């Protein structure tokens, strides 16, 4: 069973020690979470997840998909609704 360390503030990070040894870091304000083998690694991964949550980062474009050997026309997914494009 996982255990947590948390104070009663609405800001900060909650650490959850998972049964498999990993540590999950969860931002208390947004609920965004990520994990790592150590608290430091979990915080680095959480920082990246929060950046993506905030809309930072680069959009994936067709050229990038092709560079990775993927066909952007054959993703296996339905087209995104207009509001998500």
C-alpha cells in the first residue's frame, strides 16, 4: 500500500511512496503528478509535466513525426475536434 507525506497547505508537493519503490510527486495546486526513482528525479519529472500542463513546449508537427519514422496521415486516431486543433 502506498504511503504519503503531506502538510495541510494547498500549495506545494505531495510525495507518495509507491509499493514498487518509485516515488510519485504530485503538485497540490493542479493535481499534476509524475514519478521517479528518487524524490529529486520525481521533482524533475514533475517540473516537466507542469510545463506541459501550462502549455509550454513545442507542438508536434508532421515533419517531426516523419523524422521519428511515423506517418502523420496514419496515426490510427480519429482527427482532433476543431476546438482541439
